[in-house]
C-alpha cells in the first residue's frame, strides 16, 4: 500500500486511539485542498507547516499530523491474512463506487476475488424476517439472475440477504457480501 493510501486510511479512522479522527466532511474538504496543489515529484512531507499552508490553524494541523503518525498501529490493523485493502486512491477501486463521489467509501476491506467488484451486479435487499413465500420467490429470482452470470450483492443479515447468498452459491454463481 502506498504511503498516500495509508494516510487516507489514518485520517478518518479511530484505530483505538484517543485522537478525534476526521469526519467525512473534513476529509472531503482536505482532499479538495490537496487536489489543488501542484502534483509533487515525490510524496509531500506532511508537517504542521504543510497543513498551516493549506489554511488550517495550529491545533487543527497538529491533530492531522498526530493522526498520520499512527502508521505502525494502522499496519497492525491491516496485517490480516487474505484481506486486501482498497482505498479511493487504489487503481483497483471500483469505478461504480467512484460515481458516488462525496459518498464513496474511503476504503474497502476485501477477501476473495476483487474483480467481482467491477462485474455486472444486482443488489438484493429485503426483510430480515421474510415470510416463507418471500424466501421462495427471492431464491428463485436470485438463482435465475445468478445463472445468467450476474454477480449478486447483498449484506449478510438474516432473511432475504442470507437467502440471496445461499441461492446464488447453489447455482455456482458469484456473490459479494457487503458488511459495515
């Protein structure tokens, strides 16, 4: 993971620390400010003075630097076997999520075939306490769609979400579970 991607993860994440992480609004504002800078040849040295040059006051700048100095803590969080982290800056970040612009997730923690993130998908959502009829109809619908090669996307909640994933797998379909 590139240093800029690590920084993007450290700013909005608590990481079990007492430092207040950036809100989504603060992160978006900072990204706009940094996006206006001329592209440096190498990584920018991120110091209090750097953030002050962007117009932040001293306490804000110190907070940002403290958030970015937690790289060892971040690496411990990311050191999970078979998990790949994609940030907004990653070349593999799904193009469809980029269309969400301000609302796109800062990072995706992925396990499995990440190429599915750019495949033709259908999202399935429903009641957690689905009726037998709802489960049957949902299962048939998902099996038909998944059999056509369309990836099924759902959460892992009880009810229709679970029916969607199980039904997809029963026809050897591809599925993406969205958590959090």
